[in-house]
């Protein structure tokens, strides 16, 4: 599991994806970073004291100490907000066997990408945690993602004896079935990811194309993986390697031909959409959306791709089109709310950041900000589309009254107040058809204020907006 710069985590995507830096820290599952940042987080976890294993000497001095020796230097690319990095600090980097190994056979140094951006750029650190191994004064290998203590020892021992992770991964991945043996798709994916991470784009791109063509055929259970985070690998390879991009464009265009001919299936459109995303061809996706959005039978298709279409429509401020993704405002609101509170519970659990209260609450705060921004824009989009009654239903479903005696009733009341205020803020940000919903907007602020939210600034904005001619 690895994570990208945190500003990108606040894109308008499924809120459960915000959990991946911490909640999946020990799973080894890759996390695809959303492509568009919405804002900086309201808060970051506090900086922790780094484990004693990390050396304070300059990087170049430590590299020099490996020259002409069998000493190994590991540079850890990290960030204060990176969940897997913190998990390693609490486990791997204080493990007695790891500490003993480095005391006798090498050095370790931590590079914070925010505090040392120039050094991070020099080292080509783009995801965290990254472990870069130096041997005899030269970079020898690197691995990305959470590494347990046994994984770390396996890595450094291999570096010491001169075996790179790619050599090991090639051996473990085996053949592509030419010898009649079963193909391990997971290990071939690990090999492909490592090739891309080490900028070996000819081989890595070819491996990614082969996996796209064959992974579901050889292992049908990989269908969901192929249409989700594997798309990130396709994008990474296509961005960096023109032949790979060309190969995937040919496949995408062949799928489009099937769809135009009316011979496509759900699988065809899923693949076409995924490849269009990977090739960053948003104009093509939006042209398709415009062709189908008002058709009577488009409901199932729009529901299927709603979470993926939404960021593009938001970025282009196509608010009325975004409202088309909300066919049932009550069901939509309940699902948004369910996802948010599921995420909160996971973040506070041992699976998430629950072992560190500060981290857990910082993550919950970030998730709450993203959630409120998301529902505010949905609400504002419904108003922009002239769907005032649906906007009211959406708001009511988002903020059900907590039951008397409910254990977290005080937190729910406070959260509902913040959500009500955020709905008005979302409507003001979009700024369309506000006078038609004046009573609804004032009522939301009145209730938010009653439940403890500070609404004075938002109320001033609202009253000023209601005095101006309606923006269509």
C-alpha cells in the first residue's frame, strides 16, 4: 500500500477511498490516487518523533560510507500524513530484528517529502513510503508501500547479496503460461508495478498491456481489480511510455467501435470508460455522457458511472448535469451518509488509525470536510437544475434526527449542524437559482445555528445573494 501527496486525497471521490492510507496500511493493496485535488486538508496529523533507527547525518555522507564496503543504506521516503509510513514507524522500524540488522550492517535515513522537497525530487520519491537501497555508493534497488519487519529484512538481505527486487519478482512471477503452469496474476501485477516504479517502461508497459488483455481470462476474480485500481497502472504506464499509450488507445477505439455498432455489453462499456480515464481523455467521456444523459434508458448507465463522472462535471462546473446523476435524492443522500459514517467507524477502529487517537481524529476531520463539500455541491447542483423539492428531500435525508439515548447523539447533532451549513455554502458557491429556494436555505441555517454551528458569515452571504438577480 502506498499513498500520494495528501492534497490529492480530497478529490470528490468515494469517501471510503480517503481511508486507504491508514485503513489498508497492512494489506499490501495498491491505492490509486485521484487525479484532481479539491483543497488542502483542514488539519494534518501531528509530527511524531522518528524512530531511533534513523540516522541524522546528511544523505551524501551516508552514501559515501557505503563505498567500498558491504554496508547497505536505506532511504525511507515519508510524510507526516502518510498512514503506512506511520504504521511502519510503530512496527517495522522499532522491531528488534530490524534494529539489530541496521546496527551491524547498514544505515537508515528518513526523508520527509514536505520538509525536504528538493531532496525528494532528486531521489524521485513520488509515493510513500518508498525504500531506496544504496550499495557501494550507488542506488541499487527500491520498493514502494508498507513493509513489515520480515519484508524489510528480506529486502535488505537481498540488497546485501546483490539480488534486486526485480530479479526476485521475475523469478516469483514465473511464466505467462507458455510452459503449461498456472499463471499467478497477483505476482505478475507486482512485477509490473515494480517495473513502472523503477522507470523500466518498455518492459513494464508491455507487462501492463499483457495483464489488461489476459488477467480476467486467466483469473475471472480479477475483473473488479482490472476495472478499479489497475487502471492507475495503465495510466502510469501510458503517461510515461508512448508505445504503451498507443496500444491502449487502439484497444479503447476498438471498444468504441463495438459500442457504436450496438454490439457492446456492460463489460465493453466498463473497459472503454476505464481506458478513456487512463488515457486522460475526459473530453471523449463527456461527449459520450452528453449523447446519453437525457435518454429515457440512461438511468442504469448513469448510476453505474456516477462516482467517476462526478469529478469531471464538478471541475467544469456543469452543475445541472451533475444533478442528472441524482435520480433518487433520498437514496442518494442515504448512501452518501452511510459511506461517510462507515468511514468514520473504520478510521477510529484498530484497522484504521484507531491506535493513535490524534491520527484517527485528523483523518476523521479530513473525511468530514470532504463529505460536507461533496454533499454541498450535490445540493447546489439540484438547485441549479431547478429541482428545489428534490434538494429539500436530499437535505432531509442527510440529517435524520438522532434518537434519544443514542450513544453518539451529541456528535450526530453537531455533525448535522455542520452538514446543514455546508449545504447552504455549496448552494452559494454554485450560486444558481438561489431566490427560488430562499426559505429552504434560511431554514437550514436556522436549524444549524440552533444546534451550535456558527452561521453568521454564511447567513450574510446568503442574504446578499438573495438580494441579487437570480443567476441562471
